DNA sequence: TACCGCTTGTGAACGCATGCACAAAGTCGG
DNA sequence: CCGACTTTGTGCATGCGTTCACAAGCGGTA
C-alpha cells in the first residue's frame, strides 16, 4: 500500500489532512498505548535523550516491539530505518493525534475525599489538563479554595462550565448523585466524562464516558489469585495442565 | 468443542471442579464485566429483587444482552429458560468465580492526597477488601491513624504485610518511588498490585499488576473530542471521507 | 398431557487486535 | 560507490472477543 500524498483535494495542508484521516482508524487499544508512549518519550526528552529505537521504547513502555511499531504506524511514518525515531518528532506527532495541541479544561464535581485529591494533584495541569472548576452540593465547601480553585455550588454548573469552556467533567460524588450530576454536565455542553462513582451512566451518543472503578480492579486481581490458587491445587492433585482444547503439541 | 463433564479425574466435588476448570478459560474482558454485573445484582438484591432476565440485567449493566449471557455462560448455566436468573444464585456464583468467598487484605503505600482518599474510602471493606495496612516514608505521618488504621513506616513493610496477610498492594507514591515500593511489596509476598503512579512497573511473572492512569484516561477522552472535531470539519469542508487506502474514484 | 410463548445457552460467523517475519530503506565504514 | 548491517513499516496469519441467530428447555395453560 503506497501512501498517496499531494492529491490536494482538501483545503488543509496535506500532512495535517493525512493525520486527521488516520485518527479515525486508530484502534482504541492503540490510543491508550500511545498515551503511555507519550509519557515515556516526554521523560526521555527531559533526560536529554534525542533518539530512540522501537526496541528501547517498547521496553520502557512495557510492550512488545512489533506492537509498538504497529501503533506508531497508525499515526504515520516518522521513523528512520536503520536508526530509530527522533524523540521530539514523535512527541509532537502523538500530541497532535491525541488532540493535546490545545488545553482541555477540567471540572471536578464532588469535593470529598477523592475530589480533594484530584483538585490538589499537580499532574493534570502539567499535561495540558488544567482543573478550572470545582463543584459540590455542600454549602460548607462552597467558596473555599481547594488546590487554588474556589468551590462553586453545583447549581452554578451550567454557567460556570460554559464560561470556563470545560471540556472534561470528572464525577467524584457518591453513587446516587452521579447520574444527576452527569445529566447536568451534559446539558452544560460537556462531552467527555470521567466517572469514579460505581454506577453505569446513561448518556447521549455524542458524549464519551470513561469509568474508573477501583472495586472492579480489585475484583479482577482477586480473580487472578483465585485462579492461580486453583491451578496450584489442580497440579498438586496430579492434573497435567493440558489446555481445555487439549491440542497435542510438537509434530 | 464439547465441554466434558463427569470425567472424575479430580478429588474435589464435581461442581467445584467444573467451576475451577472454567475459571481458566474466562476472557479477561468478561471478568471485568462480571464484577460490574455483581455490583448491579447486589444492588438489586438489596432492593428486594429476586429474579432478573438477561435483558433487564444487561440494560442495568450497560451492555448487550447477548454479551451478558455469553459472559454468564463462562461461569456455568444457572438460569432458567423462559424465566431468567435468580439474583441470589447469580451473586453467589459470581462471587465464587471472582474469588470473593474470602477477604483480600489491602495495603496502601504512600499516604498523600490519594492515599488518604483511599484509606478513608468505605467502599472497599464493604466489598471484601479490608484495608489493613498503610505505609509511608514520611516520619511525620507514621503512627497517625488514617481511616482508623495507623500508618507504618515503609521499612516495616515486609513484616507487616506478612503478619496481616496482605494480598493486594496499592501504590500511591510519587512516580520515582513506585518501582522500589513495588519491589518491596513483591518481596513481602504480595502477588497483586494496583498502581496509581504513572510508571511502567517491572514485576516477576507470578505477580499481577493493574494500573490506573488518570492522565491516560483524559488523553483518551481528548483523542475522541479531537476526532469528533476533525470529522465535523471534514464534513463541513465537503470531504467525502474516503480512507487513506481509498480507491480513486473518477467517472 | 399437549401445546404455546418466553428466555436461556451456545455454535458459528465476523471483526478487531496481536505477533511474526521479512522486504524496504536507511546508515556507516571502507 | 558499494556492500554489510541495522531498524523500520507492514502484509499476513492467528487468536481473542463480540454479535447474531436459533434450538433447547422451562413454565404456564387448556
Ligand atoms: N475515595 C476513594 O478512594 C474512592 C475509591 C473508589 C471509588 N470512589 C467513589 O468516588 C466517589 C467519591 O468518593 P469520596 O470518597 O470522595 O466520597 P465523599 O463522600 O468523601 O465525597 C463526596 C462529595 O460529593 C458531594 N456531593 C454529594 N452529592 C452531590 C451532588 N449532587 N452534587 C455535587 N456534589 C455532591 C458531597 O458533598 C461530598 O463532598 C464515590 O462515588 C465513591 O464510590 C472513591
Ligand atoms: N492525587 C491524584 O489525584 C492523583 C491522580 C493521578 C495520579 N496520581 C498519582 O498517584 C501518586 C500519588 O499521588 P498523590 O497526589 O497522593 O501524591 P502525594 O505527594 O500527595 O503523596 C505521596 C505520598 O507518598 C509518600 N512517599 C514518597 N516516597 C515514598 C516511599 N518510597 N515509600 C512510601 N511512601 C512514600 C510521600 O511521603 C507522600 O505522603 C502519584 O504517583 C501521582 O502521580 C495521583
């Protein structure tokens, strides 16, 4: 497959257009890894590293080298055969694909245990995600600054979100309040939601939700210990451990 | 592929053995969803609901009904055709598969913003994950109870973890300390790690790591807004959206 | 008992993601 | 300028996960 450039059918520059077209086709799983590569690459850049091979980068990112190259190929061919990748170049292209060329203003709703931690966290602004608004229903919290930002009352959510052009809403309220908060964020024009409440949110098609469910994470870990314990038990009983589909190996 | 029953090669009861064998074959993605079904079912049980159909449950869990049934089929056939599932029965079987029949003691390392939130969170003990140990390197924190548990110094990690039979270690330290903390947890016999630090951890094969990376989550959201914006732009410019590999059209 | 309508459980097809293996494309030393 | 060596980019095969569609099975009803 030859990448055809210079067809000049669009009004944007050819390079940009190519990137935008590609973005459509990137697998979700690859996007998540690109974000990891970006972090690793940023670290390398700060340490003065200017070039990196797929082998090195894949090691640092904890993935297979072939997968890394495939992932990078989704965003274009920016490596030099026989040499590797230029760190700066890769950083800027990944940032462009991930939409990090502009800042994404974040609002946190529910300034309890978790909300406080998020508001105080310095890692978001540094990565292009400034926290610009905090909301809570508790009158005692309203007005008090957390991490430098004063807490607004939840009823002001629409005006404040519009005014500060919030693009990502973080839900850190108790579960019963989550859906209602979500609805209010959506009607305030927020199209991206990060949800910490253990609740399945209903949203319109044009809104993207990602959930972080710590209890689920722990249960997955629990499953793996249980499985391991079972395997150990089976082996000690004399099970030979051949797969369920029992293919015989070795011709 | 026929599931073979009654071979009677193990010493455990047939039902248990069947479950254990199945656990091996459950796709990772399905395990995560089973945890969600469990939460929804627990909620239903508390509300007095005793029976549920795959359609209802799938709606509540935010998934496709066919997928839900497939997921449940991985753990066995506990439904009644023409009727649905008994809530209690499903709950107990999912709990068994996920290894929730016993408690999993949790240790949190790094009692800063996030560590405090985790230690104070009431949702874990209630779901079979009691937090039994807290660690930090900061001498000012050591001895102070957080969420009812006194903070231990990180140097005591091995003894305390062994003594309290910690099975899950949560890393909430700054990134530079994460790998060293991880190593210490591993040498203390902890086989499951939940990592909040934006770092790729190196661990032996017998240790399971899951990471929660909020910056990555936000970047994925950012990608989606960017993609949507691009699509809108393409349409408004009149681009017909043919892919990069697109055949050239021309009458 | 025989039939009917409903819901489960699952075989089979499909589509996406992963990993392999190698040609293409570059660098570097002579 | 050439040939040896290195590393990328990707076609292809394989495996996993999702979705569809329907036979099997159960409860209710006449
Ligand atoms: N703290 C953790 O470590 C942790 C871990 C996993 C999940 N979670 C989840 O995160 C969420 C928050 O946890 P938390 O420990 O911070 O709880 P919390 O009770 O400490 O804080 C909740 C905050 O939300 C506010 N609130 C309640 N209703 C609201 C509404 N309608 N609008 C705006 N604000 C509202 C409350 O006033 C309170 O300040 C919960 O859903 C919890 O299940 C928390
Ligand atoms: N706070 C958040 O909302 C948030 C969000 C995303 C990611 N994170 C990540 O979670 C981690 C913790 O964040 P935080 O905001 O709680 O940081 P923090 O600085 O508030 O707390 C870190 C704690 O770890 C302790 N610590 C440092 N070195 C240690 C060591 N070797 N052993 C034991 N304890 C040690 C410190 O004393 C401090 O109490 C960081 O890696 C951060 O990137 C936090």
